[in-house]
C-alpha cells in the first residue's frame, strides 16, 4: 500500500497495464489508427503512440513524429471517454412478440456481465468531462442505466498533458493540464534522464492496484520534474476563453448577428457534437427482424445540428443553421449552468480541431461578447436620460 | 473500491421503469373529428397507469415509431388510459387507424402536469384551442369530481370550425351544468353553426372573472397560447398564475435525450406545463 507519490519506469508501467488486465479490466487507451490518436483496447505499452505527437488547430489535425520516445506526447485524442462510457450506438432493449403482446428485456440480453473498463492515459480535461457526464447521466432523478453500468466499475489512470495543442484551452476553465481529481491513479511522464512516470494515488483502489506493481518512492527531484512538465504545458496553452458572465451574455445574445455570420461557414455536419466529450443528446432507432417478431431499440448519438432534432409535427423549431449553432453554444455555456451548475465545456478543443470549416468556438464567443458590449453601449448612448445606475 | 464508489447499483425500478414500453391493448376507439380519434387502452397486465392531469406518455406503434401524446382520460379511472390523437404524421396516422384489439407500447407517464389543485378555494379559468382541449380534460374532470373545492370554473374553447370541436357531447353536457361555464367560439362559420365566430382570445377579453383569484390553464397552438397569455396579463392575471403546456420534440420523456430543450428547460421534465413567467421571454425568440 502506498499513499504518497511513487515512481514507475517503463517496465513498471507495463506491469501496471498487465495488472489491470489480470483483474479483468478491458483497458482502453490511446493508440494510433487512420492517422490519428484514437481510444481503443490496448494490451501492452507498444500499443501507445510512442514517439508521436500531434498538431491541432482550427479545422486541422496532423500526427507528427516527436524527437523523443514519449508515450503521452500528444494532446486530446479524437475519442474522449464518452466513446467508451456512452457509446455512439448501444442497445436499450430488445422486444419479442408473444401470443398476446410482447416481452421486453433491457439491454442486449447480457446484463449479468457488465463491462469492467479501465481508461488509460485520460487527460485532465476529459476527467472533468466524466464528472459532467456523471451529473447528466447518473446524477439526476432518472439514471441512464447503460452509462451507469459502464461507469460503475470504471478504473481511471489519468495522465498529465505535456504537449497541448493549438486548440486546447483547459487553463481558461480550470480543467487542466494536470489531473487533480476523478482518477484512481495519475501519471506524469518525465522525459530527459530516465524515462519515468510519477504516480499519484487518487483512490483506495488506485493505491491497492499500485501495491501490486514494482514502484519506488518518488524523490523530490522527480516531484519537481513532474511539476515542471505541468507548468510548461500550461504555459504553452495560449488559447483563451473568457467565461466570466458568459451565461448572461449569451442569454441576451439570441438576436446577435454573429450567429448569422457563423451560419455562412457552419455545415451543420455534427462533427463538433460527436467529438465533444460532454454532448449527451441521443435519439433512438428501432430495428425489426424480417418476421417482425423481434424489435431492437438502439440508442444512438444525436445532434442539435440536425433539423430532425427539434422537429414537431414534421417542422423544425430550429430550421436555420444560425439557430442551431446558437442552440449548441448557448446550451453549452448558458443553459448548462442552470441545468447542471457548470458550463458544459472542458476546454479540450476537439470541436475546434474537428470542425471541417475551422470554426473557432473561442473566437466566436469573443465575437458574441464584443457584439453585445457594443450593442449595450449603443443602447445606452441612445437613451442617456435614464438613471445612470440603472443598467437595463 | 474505486474512485467511482458513489455509484451503487442502479435501482431496479429506475432501470425498468422509464424506458421500457408496456403492452397495452386498444379497447375503445372513438372518432372525435375528421382527423382526430380517442383511443382507450388497457394494460395487458391490468396494472393501471396512474397519472397527474397534464402528463403525457410515449405511445408506440410497432415498426412505425413512438410519439409523445397527452393523456386525455379521467385520472379517477387510471385502468383505462385514454389518448386523443390527431392524424399528423406517420405514427399518429397508424395509431388513429388502429382497431380495437391492436397492441401498442406505452411508456410513462411523464412530465409535470397542471397542478390544478393549486386553485383550491379559488376560481379556475381554462382556455383551450383545438386539440389543446385533450390535455386539459383530465384537469377539468378532476375539478368537477371535487367541485366543492373551487369557486367559479370557466372553460373557453376555440376550434377552427364547428366540425373540429372536440368532445362535443361532453362539452354540451358541461354547458348544461350550472357549476361550469362553457363558452365556445369558432374561427370560421360553417352551415348550421349558431354560436360565436372569432378567436378564443376575444372570449378572454369578454369573460368576466376575477383576475386576482383565478388560476388560468391554457393549451393550444403555441401562438394561440401566447396571445391568450398576453390577454390574461392584460386582464391583470399575474404571469405565474398563467400556465401553458408546451409542445416540443419529446423523445425519452425523462430529460436525458435533449431533444425537447428550450434553452435551460427540459420540457419533458420541467414541463410540459410551465408558468408563463418562465417561458414568456423564451417563446418570443424565433427558433429558440
């Protein structure tokens, strides 16, 4: 049992991975596929993108070889934990016709063997995303049973972000780059000298697992090296989002011309909502076999960017793209606060990177704020006779 | 033990309750108007579906799909689930065409209802437009069943034409009672109609009621509800005492799927019945 910080070398980290697997965890970690870092099952350290980093900016993602052998030298992977805990397509229930009606069973009929996932190398922004998904899907009157099942036995190995991308803005939201909570174990990769990993324990389960791994106590030099990794990463995050008063700004900005401007670029392709680690909207799709005897109801990701999303009697409430972009942004940064006591953004930057039109969320929010300030100033100038203390 | 220790096993009731349809059989079918039918449904397992007036269920026609429909039946008789359905889309078309004996799936009930008992000791004004009378019927039946608890009860109903008047027989019975005042207006005169012609908002302006002691319930097309709400406010009814039932794209019924959101509101759980002070600013923005 170890309570403080420990140090693992590469062999120790491999042992940690094996230890998780031997305990029945399906380990999901970063790996390379189709020219990007994705989340998939990993079985050994060689599955990690060793020596690869990424370059991300609005509308662009490229892998790039690094000059070192870093295992975690990349920024936000394509997939967030959402892909594992709240998959894009899952079976809600299956129904079989009977003589007199039907029988219905929850899930895909495999309720006895819930998955035991260990997420490996989770970034701090994504830890916050899990925390927010917990509020949405597992913290209200009605719980999403599938999420609950996947989340219940989750083991989280977090990793400090060492090389953030041009899309990242976690520092504006206080969600990174170093994990502070929501993990069982947190790693900070230290390069230069021995390739090693500082390990922080975040839970008794983490402590217990670590006890089975050849770790050694961390030295003060290791601790300050890890601090330096996090500090350097934070310094490299230049993108900013001012969330102060943003809810009120957006509530007053329904008529802002910025939405129309964005709509000239936005393709309503739904990439942003798919890669977003906290977007939770879903739809259902039923499939029936040829005899009509069995119906399976799938829950699939949906997006507020589709016209069907808000359809009532075949007509969309939000027919225009401007209204749909406004909905997405206003939900995330205003309505979320009312609904879940937090903005729904973690600053991972995925929506910026993966937008094919390169729409820059942080810039657009700054545009809305600036436009509102101008409009308010103009309104004040036009009505100068009012009480100067009355800001309305 | 893991970092996720707060997560006990999901209560079985939660898992089974909200998303699983129960089989119901169509036992009665009444053609109300040319495009509207009221189905009476009974659960195959006989368990009554208890509901609060204003609540809705998700009704599913196998192989076609699922739609949110307000309950129009009597809350005192939950063993018969009544839905009044207008033929407007693929699913409602299939439902409207279903004969007694058909088995459909039902989830629910969902949503916050009218909470009409808040008007205990006071007057009640109900304003309905078109099929908007259907979700109000359970509230009216509940009030009439406890008639002594209320002061005046007024129903103002607007329909497009005389042929579109819903529950016409029942309205006639109510109109004959002394303890409920019923006023009906149609938008367009058709042969045989002797009554009022005009918008339901005009009835509001003419209705004599004490704005200070009246709870008002409004249901109909969104634009009609907004106009009625404005007329009620004009008459001095405070906005929190004006309740509307919003219609949005309810899918899951429990606030998880996101479709029915109006800014911060999940209409399926925060509503569908909402007071006007909460929705006034939201409804006046196009495409919100």
